[in-house]
C-alpha cells in the first residue's frame, strides 16, 4: 500500500512536468521545484499515515521463572534394606551349625582333658556287646554293655555318670535316644585308677527302618571325659521291619 501511494505521487509529478514542458518549450525551474516539493511532501505524509495505521507491536513480557524442583528425599532401597538384614527377634532360639546335638546337663565347670584340678579323669575302651551294625526288628529291647578302664588319676565315685551327647539317624544329626536316659547312673562302688567298670544302658529299637547311632561321654561333678580323654562311647544298630526282614 505504501509503495503504491509513492508511485502515484511520482507519476503525478512527472505528468505536471511534461505538461509544463509542452506549453512553453522551456520548463520553469520554479514550477519544477514546486512540483518536486509537493510530491515529496505527499510521499512523506503517506508514509506517516501508513505507519500510524499499523498496530503498535506489543512489548514482549519476560518469561515467568520456572520454579526449580527440589530433589526428592532419598529413600532406602530394597537392596540396602536386605543387606542390613532383619532385626533379631527377642527370645528367638539360636540354631547351631549342623553337627552333634548340644550336650545335655553339662556341669557348671568343665576342664579340658578331664582335669579336675587335683587329678585327671580318663578312660580306655576294652570290650563291648551289641557290635556296630547289629540288626534288630522294630520295638526290640536290648542292652548295650561297655567294659572300660579307669586310666586317669581320679577315683570314680557315685558322681560319675554316663551322659548322652548326641545321636545320628542314617548319618544325619537327630535326637533319637532309642529309649535311653539322657543321664544314666553307672557306678555302685568306687573305681580307683587302673580298675575296670562295666557300663550298661537299656535301649528299644525304633519303629522306622534305618541306621541309628547314639553317643555318650562320662560326667563327674566337675569334668566331662571320654575314651582316651575326649573320645565317645556309642551304640549303633540297624532297625528293620519284621514283616520284611533284616538286610541280606
């Protein structure tokens, strides 16, 4: 639009000039200058009006600041919680490493090697009845006897008993005593050093097929000792179903 108005003003000025030239042959310079001034004024007025008609550009507002997000509070991952492990439950029962069951009825003071302080307790194995691997049918009662020798320097008196220390069923730890007592009285009279003692325990064959072994040690008032100082006495049998019969 602006360019069109300027072109029209220039065309009008040119027409006036030509008309003036055609009338007198020599153009009047004052007339030419007046025409030019008028055309220029018309052009400036047109530009000014065009500019005024155009809407003013809106001043852009600065963008609003985006609030900075705070990082989330770190939480404990499931992996770290697992690594720490659960809190122990008060009153829970400690499960020992697989092996022989714990000693039952241990005396308050036990010294290594059966040493009571003033003398030592020790025994040696001599003979036994019911050898290892003997087969018995379910429910059969039997008695196992060990003949042992007092090889220590302490005299065995009525405080010396035979104490169960553990069992195995088919080679796995168990609590099967085969009807025996956990602590068995074995002495009716003193056994001085160098003398012999026959130790007998009554058993009943379990009613399930398998190999059973029960371990024992001696216990005095202030020491636990065994064969050679720390060895065990034991009984081992195989229980079989009488309807099927013993192993071949």
